[in-house]
């Protein structure tokens, strides 16, 4: 299991979210409060989009295999890179090797993807899952995680044109394949994915008992609640954070994403919707 | 392209072959004389069998992602581990990531496998090759190299019972798959594989112009040629070394393995044979 | 703060102590029960002496900068190396960089040294401490930890001839230097050191509130207490383990080392003694 | 021995100098043409200043212990970071450990420092050199290289106020200390240092036979010589590159820095001067 964060809004220095809040993501790498594992020391990654945006610009990836808490390069980058959209992830391996190609986020063109959870009995069904991946994408699988396979299945099912439908087809295919092999609850996931302009976050598990996921209360509301918190003034109204577990200590700052639902974040248009796996 | 070494014989300290000869394998990591690349700094590995042998005992693996020349742990092990049978490999990546799961030798049960060369246009035919792997072995592929896929194909085709025939079937299958995709010369390889008791080494390429491979002249002959070289007295008569390029400077110590052939080394029984890909 | 283990006795596979007990040292790297930090993921090390012993033989070192829990090479070594005397250490950095030269144990000739604790305000007094190190030893300091400086001070004060007196002089010198710079409680330590034949373990802190340290109950006693525990029969009567926190769940298996004392373990002769810093 | 590059001028993407030219710095990590060692695979580093400059802003450091040629994070950064002033270094260790704290450039406040060369018999005179370092700077030495000691000596002798004089005093002190210990030619160096606004480069050796160093011909001249080379139009007139060995293949693009001299680069004011060690 892992912890992750996704940000969309006015540009912020990465360190403002990765290092500065109490219970920041880097704190969680050593001492997660809500995670299945308290330590997330099996690698990390950040993927960010540049300030100028520019449709089609590929995000930049920085991924390391050591623990995030002691990575000096991550700290340097975090204090020098500002971004209006980024994903960050700290990993606790569920068995697959600790290597850069298994670190999230994963990238395909201008898309990023990160995951907390697991496909149960993945080794049992990995081959069947991989056979369903678009042959043109097959060789671009660089690592050995379930998460990267999920990403490539979603790409195969149309992530780049109909993201919610594609993730639903991916989830449905993982579940049907797993059940065919006798796995009772094949899928456990919170997922964030983005093309640099919009952000989608999913919370779902076959057993209806998914890992935690939270989104931040609207900045305008927070400013009313906490007029004394200065850094809220630096955020635009449409800024949003989605996280595995809350950062900081502002009461009321976080809303749980409901079971079996997804969130969509884009300038001036947020929404929550139901999420149901679909049959390919 | 890479460099490798295989040893079978009376137990020797690893460092006697890895560090001490001029042009030792570790020297070759910085300055290969015959390799396609002069630098082999993209990881390394050693797999060795214990002193007591014991049929069925799995070999021990030590693999690292940095250059062999600066690895202090390898140096420590090499001066403390003696083995009657070991493989050692230094890697120059042909594009796949530098990660432990891509380092040779690869292991399956008591078998080890290492490779120099490449499957040409591997990304084009990787999917078809992987589909031919025994489904029960599929999920044990941990890395992303052509070499590991070759190993698992050979295992699928019977490596553990008929090694030469299985490698011939693997080579034939890679060639037919490659040619079906329009690859002119699909396979380039020197391969060493062992179960801890016998050692097989193969030299083959589709174009009939294979990477170099040498085996050591019989120790009894070398002792007659070089009575003054003390360390030859510590080797048993049946000790043999197979290498990508010669170690040391003893003239006449090394014989080239001919094109399209294989060598078999076992106590009291060496032989060279022709190698031809076979049709599965 | 860190966790460590020292073993002296009949040869055992490293994995029997590093991996197999519940609450094993590798478990403690993720979930320490008694440590100041619950996670010890900033590197690790093992130093062991060979089976043949042989006075004067330098121990073998294996040290890594990643977390011990995910290191595949450590796992491989632990299942293949047997030793009658070894030290093992998992690190939680108190600020100095995560690098191999800062991993314990440290080695000088045939001596090993490992430490849990800290010199307080080390950066303030580091220069004065280093000036007191024998100039001939100065350049052999490879890392930047307080622990390695303590080792070299102890060597300067005669560790190789009068170990207990030398460690007392080291502790006294650290305390007087610290106090001269206004540090109230300069030293906090549990230390293990060995020349391969005997093992010394120290528990001391300036404030009289030292990190935990335990030694194992005599094997003969344990065999009477637990006749059903098979692996106790494989240990010689004089086998002893010293640890930062208990391994396993045998009630009565562990005795705390008292405050301000040291233990000495050698074939057929254990003893506990008072430890008091001395003035150089 | 190592290779390095320093850039001052209109902002460029790091990759334009690190990756794109034939014989780029990253090429040189595998195949240096002029270096004492052809392979520079023992770590690397880049230190850059932000686009907004802003006097007093500390540069950002990215340093890695693996070879630069295979570092994916470096490649990502190089295509996303633009800077008007940066240093880059690839390392071939002369014996000190391969660790991040031994990678160049070194940083102190807003200053960077990188070095190619060596202090001969460094281990012999290291203690005397370190005693001369300002005690307030002593504990900030994080690694074990001669280069970092040279930097801290230069800081002690006034680098931040009189850079050329301070480097001269450093060189003189290293030479007098070395000669007192019987070292014939104590110092071999090319050094680059910068505070983010100006850049100083030094070429000197005790024996008058220094490692190579080149600076780029004025951009206005190059544009006249090569009107067809497009990327020259993107550089400002005062842009300058200083390198251990030439990048690219433009004839006449590079001028050797003479023996025993230094170069100063700042907006609108370049100069070359004689460099002579001075007596502290």
C-alpha cells in the first residue's frame, strides 16, 4: 500500500505540499496515520506539468528507489519547482521489486497515473491482463507492478478520450479476470490520473471497503473558516488537493471521497460521480 | 552488450578470476578490449554454488545496479567466497533500464543463465515471445530484458531436462518470430547456463558473426606450458573457464569457441558440439 | 537512533538471527518496538568473521544504503553465510547523510565497531574530537558520523590492547570536550566491538538514561526452560547474543544490561562489569 | 580525474549543453577524448541558479552516485530546467568513495565549486589541510574528497570577497603543506566557482602541466563564422561556456585557457589573468 497526493490549481512550490504541512506526504513516508503500512519507504515519485502548460507538453518525472524522507535531490527540487498540476507518490511495496520502473507516477505521453491498493493474486492473473493490453503498448511496460498494468489497460480502453469510462472498463476487466481465476475480491484501488489540464481521482474496491481518499474543501470556504491562515491567500479559488490521507491540521479542510465514486477537477468545474466497473 | 565469465572446477576464491588477472572481468567493466562497448557499467551480477554442492541447492545471487569497478560489497564477497561453479556478468545496457531485475545471471530453481548479445527489435516481438512462455512461468519474469525472456523460453522448451535441445528451440523460435516481423537477423548471443553440476556455453548469431567467446586450455596442458605459474597448481585438472574475452596474458591459454557451437563442461567430460536453432 | 545485534558462539547462518525470529532485526528495520524511532531505514550493515577464524583475519563487510527490509542481496547472503561471530546494524540517521561510509559496523584491521546513540551537538565539537585522533588514523575516517569518530578515538586510546579502558577514555574525552562547549549531556551510547575472538558491549549515557541493551540468557538455561525449542540444540553452551531490543518471544530469554556497565563475551568466560568514563 | 562544464549567459535548457552536442558532457561520461580516464562513471552533479536570479538565492543541486549516462532523472531535469548560470560535473574517482557527498559541485550559501584534478598524497596531508579550515566551517564538510577541502580552504581564505586571491592562497597553502610532507608536485587542478552572478575558472598545477581547459569563442564571432548554426542565435552575446574538453564540432569554437591562468566571466566583462599561488 502507498500514499499519494494530487494537486490542481494556481502554481505552488512542490515543497508547500510535500514538506511543509504537519502530516505532509514526506512525513507520511515515515509515519502514515491511516495507511495499511505505517512506513512507505520503497521508493517515491513526482510528476509535474510546467508553468506554461501548453497542451501536449509531457510532464516531467522524478522518481527514486530510496525512501523519500532522506532524498536530498527531492528536497532540492521541491524548493525550486512550481507547478499548477502535479502528482506525488510514496511507495510501500506489496512484493514487487523496489526499482525506478515500479515507482509511481507512470507516464504515457502527456498522461500520468498513480495508484494505492492492489490487484489481489496479481501473479495468478497477470498474464491474462497483459494479453488484453493493446499490442502497440505492450513493450512500453517497463516495470512489474499491478499499477502499471492497470494504467495500460485503461489506456487500451480509451483513457485518453473517455477517462471515466476507460477506468470503469479496466476495473470491470480486472474483476472478471480475477473472478474467473477464483479471486473473491480482485481489485482495491484509489487512483489519480491527469492529462495536465484535468484531474480524475477514483476510489473503489471489489469488497466495497476501499482505502481512504480525501479532497480539499473549496479554498473560498477555507478562507472564510481560517482568515488567519496566510498561505490560503496564495491559492486560487479553484485549487484542489486530493490525498490518501489528510495533510495539516485544519479542521474541516478535508472531505472524504465516498465509496465507489470518482472526482473530477478542472478549472471552474469540480464534480463527484458514482463509479461502477463496466464490462468490456 | 556485456561481458561474462563462467567457471567450473576446483573451488576458487571469486577474486582470483574477478579481480586478480590483468584484463580481469572487473577491469573489463572499465576497459573492455573486444566488446562492442568499451564500458560495461550498467550493473553486474555473480551467481555461485556452495562448497558442499548438494544436488538441488539453489545458487546464491549477488547483483548490483552500479558499476562493478566501484562496488565495495562485491570486492568483500569476492575475497571471502570460494566456489566450484559460478557465473559472473557485467552489463552494458542496450536500452532496457538499469535495475537489479535486469542484471544477470538470472535464476530459476537451481539454474542460472547469463547472456551477451541481443534480440534485435525486441520491443517489436516481445509480446509474441512472452506469449509462448509457459503460463506458470509468466509471472516470475521480474525484469524487462530480452535475456530473461530467452531464459524463460528455454525453460519452457525443456532446459532442465535437455539443455542443448531447449536452447536450440529457443533460438529457433526467436528467429522465426523475428523473421515473421521482418527482422533480418533476429538473434545475437553468447549464453552460459548451469544447474550447478554441468555448464553449457553457446555461441550463435543469425548472421553467423557472433560475439567472441573463449574457453580455457586444459589445466594439465597449461601447467606444462607454464611450470612457473603457481596458481595453476591450485586448479584441478578438470577446471575450466569460459569468457567473453580472455583474462590474463598467458599466450595459448585460450581457445575460441567456434561459430554456431556450444561447449559442455562437467567433471571429467568436456565436449564441443555444433549448435543449430531448431523449430519448436 | 539505530538497532543492532552482536553474536558470538557456534556458527549460525546469519538468517537465523537476522530474519527468522519474530521481532528479528530485519523486522525492527520496519517496526522497532523499543527504539526512539520506529523505522530504521537509513542503511544497514553486517560484519562477519569466517568459519576458520584464524587470528588476524579481517572480517568481511556488507553494507547498503537502502532499507534492510527490501535488500535482496542481504537476504541472499544471510541464507548462505555462517559465522561464529558477527555484528549487524540497521540505521536511523540523526542527520548525517545516508551513505555507505556512514553505515555500521566500521572496520579497522580485524576490529569491528557499531553504535546506537549520539554525541549531542556533534557538529559543535567534531573538530576538537577529530584533532585528538591519532594523525596516522585521521585519513582513514571515510564517513561523517559521530560513531566513526568514537571508534577512531577508542583506537587512539588503545582499543586493540585494553578495550574497556580505551572505551572509557573515549567516553571521558567526549564528555569533557562536550562540557567545555556547554553541552549538558554529551554522550548517549550502546556500543559493540570485537576483534573476532572476544566481544565487548557497552551501555552508557551522560544522563544515566541509556538506550536499551539486552544479552541472551545462557543457552544451557534456555534449553532447560524450553526443551521443545529445537534450534536451541544447535547452539553451543557459550553462544551469546547482545541486542538493542529482544528478538523472538521466549519469556526469560533476555536480560537487560544494567546502566553504566559493559559485558564481555568470550569462549567459556562471560562477565558484566561497571563502566565509568575515564580522563585521558 | 573528472570532466566539467560551466555556463554563464542567456538562459538555456540544461540539455542543450549536457546532452545535445556531439561530445556532450554526458557523452564524455562514457567516452572522454582528452581525460586521463576515458570513463567518468563515479557520480555526477549539476548546480544551477534560477531564472529570476535574485542576489542571494541559493543554487539548486542535483547530484547522483550512478553514471550520468543512464540517469533518467538527470535527463528529465535537463529537458525542463533553464538557467542563466550553471555548473555540471561528471566524476572519475581517484580513490575516495562513490557517494553523493563526494559529488561536485559543492555548495556553500550561494556559492558553487567544482574541480578536476587532485591533491597528491592527499591522505598524507589531509589532517594539516583540515586544521587550517575555519573552525566554523569544519563541520559542514560532508564528504571525503580533496576537492571539498580545497573549497573550504578557499572559503576560509576569503572566496566570497576576493575570489582570485582566495584561490591563490588555497593553492599556495596546499603546495607549502604538501612540500613540507615531501610531496614534489602537490596540486593539479582546474576549478570553476561562481556566486550566481560571476564565474571564475582556474587552470593550474604545481608541475606546470595542467589538465585541459577551454572557453568558448565569443558568440558574436561564432555567429559570423557559422551563420547557418541556428542555436547560436538563441544565445546572448555575453554567453560563455568553460569546459574540460570541447563540446561539438565547430572548428574555432574553443580557445584553450593558458597554463597558470584564470578566466572571469560576467555580463559584459570577460578577462583572462595570470594565476600564481600565494602564501597565506
